[in-house]
């Protein structure tokens, strides 16, 4: 992350750090197109993930300045100071956003599951295939109103869904 961040002039680095905090706080994220002359897609994603994680972890763990920048070795201390100034200025805002995200996740967890396994028997050809299907019924809360959604998926689609949910769970665990 150090080498990526120092590619920017100090003023742009400071601006990018504030935009990353905006993103952590649920506002519009910084866009690659604004920095495409400096970063390719892989570098941009690495920088985005590193900075957002750095700010979130520092606030979540109530890290000291030294702890926050332990892995950030840079010959120019001005970049270190830029990161610290953004964190100091926006620490309370980041904390509120993390608390709100945690509360939103807690209140939206599903408590009741109704698992049903159905065998597709709508025609002779389909019934001879013995294709197991999962019928997943969800109640989604949108603007305070519950909307029932039913999804029917085969084995491959189910494995894809499970993989996606496991990845989402890892992200949720990192936010805690």
C-alpha cells in the first residue's frame, strides 16, 4: 500500500484518504476513473481495500498512532501524517458508521428458515431426470414493508449461493 499511496502528490493523497473515509461511512466511494492515470484496476482495488481496512481497524481497535501505522513504513513522514490527520479528524464519524453497520446487520438477520426440497415433476421427461431443486422463500424488508421473494435453484446455483453467503459472512465478521 505504501508504494501505491506515495505515487500521488501529498494533497491528492489527503483528498483520496478523505474520500475513502466517506466510502467507509456509506457515502459515494472514490472512483478509479479519477485515478486511472496513476493506478491500474488491481492496484486500485488493493489500495481501496487496504485504506478502508486500515481506517476501520484503527477505529474498531482504538489503535494508537504507532499501532495504526505499524505496517506503514515510508521515508516521507508527510504521508504518515496525512493518514493520521484524516483518522484524527474523522475518527468519530467512522465509529458511528461502524456502529450503524453493525446494528443494521444485527436487525436484518433471518431468524426463521423454512427449508423445502422439491422434485421437479412437471413432465415425464423432467421427472425422469430426478433433478432436485431448492425452493427458497425469503421475506425482504424494504422501506419498512415485507416483500416475499421465492427463488428456485438447482444444485450448481445453490453452491454458488452458499459460496456468496460464506464470503458475505467473512466480511460481516471482519466488521465486528
